[in-house]
């Protein structure tokens, strides 16, 4: 499968490759989540449709490597300028420590837009390569992409030998993946940008839709929804 590279992938930070070890301890920065909507339901449908073959241990549905390719493409689109933290099933979690993000303003929106366009190109190619014509596998074309962009504090700690980002702002950014955006724009692709992220990155929000999300134990989160083309 052809590799699609988003324009924002050309950015580097201070001329070297950074790892989570460079950010151990307390920090503050921008948190980015890219999540494939419908991923879990799609895999469940595929597993159900091909249960007998998979149980025999002789068959891996084409959907699995194609989905891996979609995640690879998302990582290529956002890291750099963001630093990859980890893959979380159907989501990519990345961050940029304060002062180390090479893009601001419209360039951040352009980065997310380019990542989404590259994702759609891969998704279209995946549909063409899908040899299985069962109803479950054909649903791959309906997988959509959404972003959550937040700014706040975090702690980097080693957990089971892996560097993990922890803290209330990290939790909030993940909670925001479960939101009410669909009530505003339907199932379209979007970037949900919190007020702290928009202010810190000086993001243009012309045409964005305001939204407030509420989660137990947290103050209301005010944000803006940017639809992606």
C-alpha cells in the first residue's frame, strides 16, 4: 500500500528525535488524540462474519492489516510535529511539551486537515484493496476520523516499563473522545479544540461551533468544533 505523508510531517523540533524520556517528570503542553470512529463496531462485525475461519486459526480478515495501515498513516501525519506517546487501540495519543511545538495558529489546523486528507486517501485505497465482499468488511468505508486537542499539565512516569502520561488534563482529553459533537454536525470528521488549547496555540476559530462537555468529577469543558473537509 502506498504511504501517504501529510505536509505537517516535515516539521522537526530542535534538530533531533525526541522520546518520552526527554519529558520525564512534571510537564505542561499540548495533548492530541486522533481517534477512528466506528473502529470497535467494525472489528466486531468483521469478527462475527468470519468467526469460523478465525477460530480455525487459518484466516486473518483483510480488514486487520488495512486498519493497521490507517493507524500508521495517522502517526506519520502528526509525529512530528507532535511526539507520539502511544497507540490506544483505535486512537493515537501524542503530545508536545510547551515551547517545543514547531507550528501554531492556522498551521496547526492545516496539519490536522492534511492528516485527515491523507487518512481519507488511505481509506479509499483500503476499500479498493478489500477483497472480501461480505457486509461486515464493506463497512470499512464508513470509518471516520476525529481529533481532540487540549492543553494542560501532565506527569510522565514509567509504568510497567513504558513511559506514560498521567494527570487530570490527560484524563480530560481522553474523556472528550466521548462527546456530543454528533448532535451538532452528525457523523462528519472534526477537531474538538478546548479553550486552553485554542488560546495557547492561537488557533483561528472562525466558523467553529461552540460546545460544552460535562464529565463527572470535572468542571465543564468549553470547546470549539472545527469540521474537517
